[in-house]
C-alpha cells in the first residue's frame, strides 16, 4: 500500500506569504496552496518595520487551513527572506517589531564599519557580500544610535527563528539563515566574534547554530489547539528561502548555475567550500550556507523589484497595469535603448522608479526611456546582462563552465526575461519549478523526518514531479554591444 505523507511549507516572501501542503507518494510530490496573504513594510515614526504579529496570525491561519483541507500533517517547516531579525528580552518576550531591511537606518553603515575593521578582514571572517541591508550593518546602526534594545536583549533570532520559536517554544539560529547575517564565520560555522567585537555589537545574544533539516520540536499545545494540528513536528528546513529553493533545482549534473528569480534575483552555483580569495572580495560575491555541507557561491542582483516598483508608481498615478500587460508592452518596445546597472544604490529604496531609471540614463549619457514599455524593456535587458556578468565571474572564481542555467521561483513566469537571459548569457536556460522554495522546504522536511535520504533523492523527486521549459539563445541580436555598455558602467562602480 502506498504511503502518502503530507508536509506544510510556510513560505514568507517580501511581498506575500503562502501556506502550501506538499503531498509525497510513489516518488512524486504534489502541491496545494491552502492560504495566501500579503506582506509588506509598515512605516512608523522611527522607521520601516515588518508587522510580525499580523504575520504570526497569518501563519496560524495557514496551519488551520491546511488541517481543514483534510491533510494529516507530518511536519511544518518555515522559510523567509534573509537578513532581518528580532530581539527577545530575558523573559523571551519580543522587544519590538523588527525593522525592514529597506529602512534608511543603514545608509552610510558600510563606511562606518570599514573605519572599525577593514573590508578585507570583514570578508575573510564572514565570506559575505557587502550590502548595507545585511544584519551586521543593521546591528551597527543600533550600536551607533545607542539603542536601548541592545542593552536589554538576551536572544537574537532571525525572522524564521522567531516564528519557529512561536511555533515550538525552541530557540534556534538556523544555519542557512544565520549565514545571511554577515555575522557568521564560514570556516568555524560559528559566530564571527572578532567582527562583532570590532563593531561594538554584543555577542552574548547569539545562540548555537542549528543545521538545516533538524527537527526542533512539536507544535506548542496552545498553537495546536488553535489550529487543530495536534502532535505535528516542527522542522527547520533551509530557513533562508533561497536555501530551500536551491534544494528544488531539478539538476541532472553538478556544474549548473542557478538563479532564484523574484523580488531579488540571486545567481550562483553549488560549491563544496566557501570562496574567500581576493577576487571574490573584489567582485562582492557571497558564500551562504546550503544543505548537506554545500555552500551557495552567489551574488544578489536587484531583480523584479525594479518592475514591481515601476508598477506601484504607475498604479499611484492611476494606471494599474498587470504584470502581463507590462511585460507585453516591454516585448513591443525598442530593444537596447539604454542599459542600467540594476544594483546601483539609486534603485534600492521604494519610490518613483521610472523617474530614477530615466535620470540614471540621462546622467550616463544614454537615451532616457519614456514609455512604460521602454522603461521595463531597459530593466529586463539590464537584469539579463547583469546575469551574464555574474556568470562570467562565477566561472572565473571556480575555473569551471556552468550549463545549463536553472531559473527557479516566481520570476520564471516572466518568459521575456527568461529568453533575454538565454540570449544575453549564450546558455540554455531551464525554468521551473515556480514554487521551488516551497518544494525545497517540503523535501527538507521529508529528509529531516527520514522519509527521504539525501539531496540527490530530493532532486529525483523534483524531476519526476514538475515540468520545466527550455529557452535557447537567439544570436546576433545586439547583446554583445549592450554588454559592453554595462561593463563601461561597472568600471566606475564595480559593486
């Protein structure tokens, strides 16, 4: 008789969260979304925060909806975006609503950090790319502002650690998420005390690191009573959403590149060891923890955030277009009008993104896009060109050639960007599955509960369960000339 096992993936992204039941039987996995809810920043007088209490209510609603659907759950696993965190007091009570990584309190913090410890030493001790949103610089800003929270905090928790505590009562610092903080030493797999001390950041509230796939307890009785999910195990999958997503890459070879495409694009390869040499530092690459001893040598790229902010700007102006409508306009627009560096600091914060893009083009002596289609086409072409730059650097750092490029996540729905990526990089692009994060979350639960044996077993399940689509390069269409433009822009601002 076939054994059907159900797992609940709670996948919280920067724009929305989902509760997805994954059902595993006969080596195949099927998914059913049982609850979806919006997520986003809340502006208060002191800055931009996450509304974690509302998110906690939605998480419980998601568990209850899964139970109501008839699924008998074996486990619950939760993943979220990276870098943000919460602090608890001595009674393990939440001290404040966590800040949002786009809050402006980290402006200038990179420069402040380098006054206290050279950039080279920070990288040697953490292996993480330099981004002002990183936990390290959020904590530095609190230290410089003499935040009273640091005086009373007894426990540091990343966002999924916080919700795992609410679910199970157990305090954990899950490995894949801890590595995103730039507070962890990849060699020691423990907190980077020299860096924290140099930046005058307390070290006492960091806890021992928990491996991905660990079973960390059972749903608390009061939560079980509220949701109807009695006796369910809580498993820490790869709690960083990218870590879970990479588990679900349907790769058949080892030397593949991956792009987790969504609000952020993250492009990388799966490595056996972190890359900590001078070139990785110069190119601002990152070494985030993966599962089963792997590392994600990768780089963040400002992805569909640019499109999302353009859409929000136009909606505020009275033109509420769908993503499909926006992409169609881009497909009809003039190609290679201009090139932007998607990672320029001008594009980090929320605001009038179309105007910022036009201003960037004008300031770099390029024609400014005027129509909506032109703006989005410039964005999508530029993202694809930045993928090419990252791919070339990955191959330089590893002395390998990577093919194909697997694109996973919600961004796979943007077929125009997928085709641009194939043409810009001159590689075959394989897209899917869309719900990679939830799939990886579920499969890590299955491994943690000993229902699957290994990462390779998990990827066999992915290939058997989900369709993929291939895109092939279109040659001779102006990509090399556009790439030369991007390189000229990066020469003056390589990071």
